[in-house]
């Protein structure tokens, strides 16, 4: 029997686990993080988050297996919009971590934060992420050519969004 995935608000005690997660090549390859994140940077992210930021972690047996940072837009004309970034530890992939984080994020947006539109960017070659985003109702809206530098080459990203269903 597989262990249950528990999603909760990220806390200061998760700082080192989040630093370690984002230091993994398999993680920063598919995110906009860069190698060798410092503890101080993650400590600042956890202790001084920007306005509108909420961070969730998914744990298996009390070990951080995934992370999702949700940002509600602060511009009054875009206060109905949120964006997010997510990462899952390679050792815990294909165990429902991404789906658990996505389900809780969608619940927060739809039922608690008055969010009508959730936006994201994802590298065009990240098939596992694309699958989970589509599972939660995200649709492709466009392509950003040469969106970001990864391993010395510019790669494309997709712009996707999910509108709240009534």
C-alpha cells in the first residue's frame, strides 16, 4: 500500500527541504530555478514572501515530496488571476504528488480566493507536466519561442490557463 500524500501550507521548517528539492538537476531542468540555490535565498522566500504568495508542500511520510507556489496578481485589474510554479521530487514522481498539489491549489483558487483564471508557463517538452495540467482543465493559449535558457540552449514554453467553471 502506498503512503498518503498530505498537502499543507509550507512553513519555515521546510526551508532546507525546499532548497534541496530545487537543487536537484531533474527539478531545475524543468523550472526557472538555477543550480546551487542558497539557503539564504530560500530563507528569504519563506520569511518574506511577496504580496499574494501562498506556498504549499506535499508530504509523504512527513518528507517534502513536492512544492507549489501560488501568486495572486496584485494589480486591481488582474486580481482575479493567479499564477503558480510547481516541482516534484524525482523520487516521488508518479505517486500523485502533482495531482494532490494541483487539486488543493484549484480548491483554494475556486472556493477561497475569488480567482477566475489560473495561468502558467511550462516548457513545451515537459510531457508529464502538460498531462497533469490538462487533467485539471488547463488549455494551451500560445507558445513563447525561445522562452528561457536551459542547459545553454533557448527552449520554447507554452502559455496555458484554466478558467473557473460555474
